[in-house]
C-alpha cells in the first residue's frame, strides 16, 4: 500500500530549523510569531496546513501551550514532520517561544 504525502529531507529540515532558531532564540515576543514561522517554511516551498489540507488559519489561545501543526507542500501533506510550537506567556505579557520542525 502506497503512503500518501511526501517526506521532508533531512537537509531541508535542518535548514528550516536553523532559520527558526535564529528567529526565535534569545528574544521575547509581544505576540506568538506563527506567521514568521510559516514564512520560513514558505521560503523552502512548504506551509502550515489544517486537517483538511488547506492552508492553516485559526486562533492561538492559552498562556502555556504545546501544539503541533501539519506541514504541506506541492506534493501534499508532509508525512514525516510537523511544526512543534510551545509558548509561555510571562507575567510581563510577552511570550517565550520554542519551535522546531520534527
């Protein structure tokens, strides 16, 4: 049985994770930078998708959350990777972010 979707190559994943690390490390945010993360993926030909395969749109809620987002590309859903995103809203109102592509 053929599996649906495509695989994210290790060198592409590493490049994306390096860019995510540069954009999110040693800084706090006034908002959760999901669009920044999505743009990093788009530079490599991928994007965040929802359960129905359409580009992701929605609202992020909560002060201390761990979640994952599916990734899509021209070949369909990426089956070996997701975007992992964790955030913590500090008493100052700013967000601490940890994110990577698994």
